[in-house]
C-alpha cells in the first residue's frame, strides 16, 4: 500500500512538472498567463525592449516629432543643426517585455547598408530583414522563444564620427554610418546598440602595488572633438603630407605612454573636451574613456573651462563619466561650489584598509564672475576651501590614516593654476619651462596656504598648455608653520602637466605635446616626477624629460 502511494505521488509530481513546462512554453508563444501573474516571473531584460526604429527628416514646413505615445526621440539632430533647411532624428519604439502583445515584434539586430543583408547570408533563416530610413535593416521577430535571451536590443544611442567608440559594457557601435545626406564638414552619425539588460560597471579600488609603488599619469588638455578634429600647431608636423587629424594623433600618443609607463591611475586635469568643436560631447568623452577602459586602468577627472562649452554642462558630463567602467570621478557635495570636488583614497598594499595616499580633486570653474575687478579666470571659492580644510582634517585624524605605518602622502589636482604659479623666479631648475604667461585668476582666495597647512606636498594643474615647469612655495605666514602647527611639511610643489592634445593650441617656439608622471615609492616615502613627450627619441628615454625628486623620506624637497 505504501509503495503504491509513493509511486502514485511520483507520477503526479512528474505530471505536474510536465504540465507547468507545457504552460510556460505555451505562454512564451501565446501569453496565456495574466499580466499580474507574469509580473512575478523573472525577465531577461530589465526595463524595455526595442520594437521598431526609424529616422525622420523634416524641414521648416514639417515636424520631426512622431506620436510621443508610441515613439521616443533621441534628441540629437543628425545634422548638428547645421543643415540649411533640414533636421533629422532617430526615433525608437520601446515596450516593457510584459506589455508585449502578439502583434509586437522585437528587434534582434540592426545593420546599415543599401542592400538587403539576406543577400549575403548563407542561411537567411525564417525572419526577413525590414528596411527603415537611413539605410537601416531590422531583424525582428514576434516569436518569444527567439528573443528569450540576451539577443534582444534593449537600448540605442547615436554617436558621431568615423573614430567614434563606445566603451560601455554590453554596447556595440555599428561599423557603418547612417545613410543620410550630410556635408563633409558634419561628422557622420553612427548607431550604438545594447543587447540584453544593462551590465554593471567595474569600479576598482586603487591600491599600492605589492612592491610598494604607485604610479599616476596626469593627462591634461586633451581637447577632443566630435569627429577627427583639426590639429593646431602640430610639432613635429605630420609626416602624412602635412595632414594631421587631431584626435587620432592625441589618442595614439597617450595610448603609447599608457603602454610604456603602465600607470596604476590616470588623472585627467581638465579640458578633456574641446567644447567649440564638440557638438556631441558624449562622443568626445567616450574616446578618452575607451583608452583606459580597454586597458583596465582606473581614472579620475576634473573639468576645465572648455569642457562644458559643448552639448553637455558640467553636471551632465560628470553624470556620464561616473557611469562608465573604471571611472573614480565624482560630482562631490552639492553644498560646495562647482562639480568635481572629491577625494580618491589609494589604499595600502595587501588587503589592509589603511590609506597610503590621499588625492584631492578641485573644480576651478571657468571664467571670472567679476570681470570688472578680476579679469580672466575663476578661482577656488570659500566653500571649496572650507571643504578641503574640513575633509583633510577629518581624514588625517581617522584610523585609516593614523594607523598607516609608513609616510602618508597627500596631493591635489586642479585645472586653472593658483595665483602663486606666477612666481616664476622660484621655478625649480630642470623641472620644465615657462613658455607663456601663467593665466591664473586675478583674485587669490588663499588656497595655497590651506593646502600647505594640510600637508599637501604638491598641486598639479593644466590650462596653460605650453608651460610644464614646477615651483616650490612656502606658507605666506612663516609664524603659522612654526613647531606645533598642524602642517608638518611647510612647503609645496606647484607643477604644470603640459598640454597633451593636438586639438588645443601649441606653438610658443615649437612646443611638443606631453604628459606628466608621478611615481610614488611608499616604502621609502619618495615621490618622483617626469614628463613624456610626443615624438620623443627612443634613444633618449623614449621622450622622458625633466626628472625630479619631489619628496624624500616623507619630506618635501626644495628641488
């Protein structure tokens, strides 16, 4: 009797499983479950799936807006508002997977071309490619089992230029531009698509290496454009018949230094985007980010006076950058002036949570808010200096700092130089050259003294492309640095990185683009710096110039 009950129970269990599997398969094809019940099922695509896409073109007498209840418009005019009479936009139809009905088709693939992709396929399959404006061919299906995976396209974006890249995880830029009529001066529009649900971005924690070393590559003034860009004052001139594309040459130079120096962190100290030539700033941001992401190098940035002169303001640029893999950038406190006032802690080697190196990032804004009294550029505000003072004090007194057994070091990065950069009489010999007048702000808000009081051994900036020197400055009040004062180092190096991008100005007697390296030996409490120059002679250290020891045994040197 017991044996019969067990056998019957097993048979009923198998039958139940078979029925559930059959119903689930039936629902995949015919959606027999009610939506309320289906909402509890796991979906393969969080959010939306793409059901259709097209390009609309309009003029002064027509509209580029489709029914907003059905279509979502990507708000990037494919002509950059440079068309005499026309505009063009990409429109998407999207739906939540649980809201799909039998007549809906889901987009599995998009190809760009003039001919039906079926003509070049050995096995065309059962689904047919459907043509849309702009040379788009869509592969769509209404069979749920066919897209019940990571195959469905869930997001589409528009980037511009033959050199466009998309470093976001799970995104793929199409190898052909949309087929629309544009002038040669307008960078070609390209689709980037994501299959499946969004992927999380890697956010590494910077840490001193096992050998006690840590290396920072400071890259300033990339001045990247939308499209290839135009070289300004290239030196040496391009060997390609004088033709010089700014962005490819800039990125090739920085990429070569990355592969040679192998830094643990890259600091971008402003004017990554050349706003005037970047009508789509997103495209420019992706170009520099891709350099670091594909090499798995973390990076952090601040903005210069040109970054937000394109299509995105500072907040939008930071929001975009924060979302990218390997980015350590942060907007910082909303109560502090500017966007990009934050700290990056470099932890001690091994698995310890102690801080070995603290890096302060400060937004130096753009142009003077009081041009009548202080011409030129903006300055660090009182709220930023208060934030720096309070943050440095709290971190210095924290267990993570106090329990670090070796010399803890602090450094800062800005874009526009402090007023003290004008003290060119104190340039450290062999540290670099002053080729142009420092364009520091006319108002001095006292940031230098606060940095010295809080043991920041160096601050490094960008902005003046052709300057690459360092000076050493002491506190303005010698009494403040007497025995017992909070700051122990008493002085600080002020350095320029030098401009790296060919989209920004050069000149000044044949200036060559360059980047600055900061090399930390935490075991010895030593900091060294040098620069790498584009087009440098391999026999001369592959472009390595102006080597200097900045800190020795935890003490700031005079140079």
